[in-house]
């Protein structure tokens, strides 16, 4: 089992920044690629970003490319999502997820991730 706990959400004005954190426990963190997803009210969950087990490879949704940065610190068992130039359409509950993989970077599909956190709310006001 992998337990994931997100933090860092909140209310921010458009154009502002937030950094989300996701602390992992329970298994060897470096065995897992880590992703971020989000779900806005009335919408389906959507992929945001993923980072490989060692931080060497990343992949982003087009909607956040150039504004968000995913990173990880394996010594702290934590993955981060730095969000800059936030827009009201970024408002959502943000979830981190873990996929056991060192060979292939998981794609944007939720079914590839076996473990999920409870989510943290991000609200961007206009």
C-alpha cells in the first residue's frame, strides 16, 4: 500500500502561484512514477503532469505546459507541483497519484495509477 497526502492548496488570485506537495509513505517511493490530476466541479478528472521515478522525465497536459512544473525529492518521499500564472480555469481539486513503474513513464490515463490521495482544493479568483 502507498499512502498519499496532498497539501498546499488554497485561494489565490489569477496570475498568482501555489506549490502543492504530496507526501508518500508505505512503500519505496522511488519505485513509483508520480502524477497530478485535477477535477473541477461538474467535470471529469483530467491529467495535469507526471514525473518519472528519478525525476528525469516529465510530461504535461497542454493546458498547463509552461506554467506548471512537477518535481520530486526522493529523500523526502515527496512530489511537488509548482503552479504559476494561475487562471480561474485551474480551479479544481488536485490529486496526486502513484504508478509503480521505473521502465515506462505512465501516460495521462487514470487507470495507470494504482494509488491516489484525498485531494487538495485550489481556487483561483478572477
